[in-house]
């Protein structure tokens, strides 16, 4: 089938949207005349704004939709959204999120082809015309590409197309101290404390590295970033909470390498070809680690890991990773470069 107009539904999160970009590339490569729209959650639109492969962004305020106090406004907003989506007459709606809300939106488009994963949660499969077995134990990127393959796309070339940005590195960092390619990026944050390596250890690592570091993160990560800077002996600066997503991408793009937890910016770095040193404990790097074989995964190799737990009294799997071990991995990879 030659699809004329398609809708990708992948509202969040940061890393998941990055993982979905190869699907966008595969569709446009296989159906170059097609128009592709994207449903994205408010707060993540900066990843996709002005993207040359996307005709239109539908921005939904899903966090507000969860509030019981504004249920009336939410119903009105959803009805308006579905009317607008139906008017577009999509040939296919692709649900990469796999939740009730995203499946409901797919159904609401009225598209004759509505495809999602067989393992999708919250009963969302009832909204699809077709399902694809994503499988377990494979990387999210390869899992998403199975849906592109189902649509008839060539998935032999995995590419992460980012939109061009007017942001410049010098908008955030002094050129005299942070030339492109001459600094490391440290991302001490993660969704859930159990996935975070202690910030003070990131700071001690920064002090031991042979080049300066830029600490990134959201506004809520600023206290963690401050700890890193405090322990770095003047070798790190923080831009946590001081950049938008486009600025964050430019900072990561120019880094020599990144050291991080299992977090969204890790996937931006991997997609941009920046070497990642990723610290993993309760989650599985085979499924959610930096995409590609050129990156370095550091774990404590405990028998209980990965456990996928959201809380832990000891967080031993992260605590057992020492800064000397991480520094040695960096030095081994970049010695002589």
C-alpha cells in the first residue's frame, strides 16, 4: 500500500521519542511523497519542532488531562482533538506508545489502518486494526522498527533524523573554555532515584577527567548538578535547567563523550554518534541502553540486576560502581585520541 498521509502517536518520553525517529526516517524513505504528522506531549515538542520530515505536530497536554478537577475541560479538548484528526483523513495511524490514551487517539482518527504492538498495555489493542509482535529483550529502536517493516518500509538503514536548530553552543557556554569536541557531558539525573549514581561520584569523576565537563539536566536536576560541580574541583559547570531541548541537543552534539545514568539525554547522545559511558543498575541496557555497539555499559554485575524495581533500600547495583572504574573505562577508550 502506498500511504499518502500517516500519523505517528508517540507523546513521550524524551528517550522514547528519540528511539522513534528511525521509524520517521524509514517511512519517509519508503514513501517519499507521504505527509507525516506526529502527536507529542507538551514539553517534548522541542525535539520535533520545524522538523523537515514532519508536516504538523499535534501537541497534547496529557499531564493536565490526568487532573480530576479539570475533567470537563479535558473531555472538551479530547473531542476537539479527535474532530481535527478525523478531518485529516489519515491512511494510517501508528501507535508507538501502546497505552489506552494513545490507542484511543489512534481509533479516533478513523484511519483504515491502525497499527500497534501486540503487547501494548491498558487494553489499547482493541483500538487497532493490526498488531505487531514487538518481542522482549530487544532494543526499543529495533522494536519500533518492526512496525515500520509491517507497513512495508525498508528498515535496513537506521538513522536518527533531528531537526536543524538555530541554537549555538556559544549561546550557553563560553567558546574560550568549551570548544566543540573539547569537553565531556555529564548527566547525573534519571527518572527515579534508584537509577541514579550518586552525584558526588559524578563530581569526583569530573575532577579526574583530563578535560572539563558540562553538567546537563532539567530544572529539577539542578541540585544534583550543583553537587557534581561542587565535587569537581572547578572542572565542571552546570547548565541544568538553563537550556531548552534544542540547546541541550547542541551541547550534547559537540561533546567528546557523555557519562550518564539510564536517562533521556543518553539516547540523544547515542543518536548523534557521541560515545556514551552509561551506568546501569536496575534496568536492562539490552532494551533501553544507548543504541549501537560502540558505547560502553558499566554495571556492578550483581545477580539481582536488572530487577526493574522503582525503589530499593540499598541501591547496591549503583552504589558498587566506583568512580575509579568509570575513569578507567574513559581513559581506556580515549587514550591517545
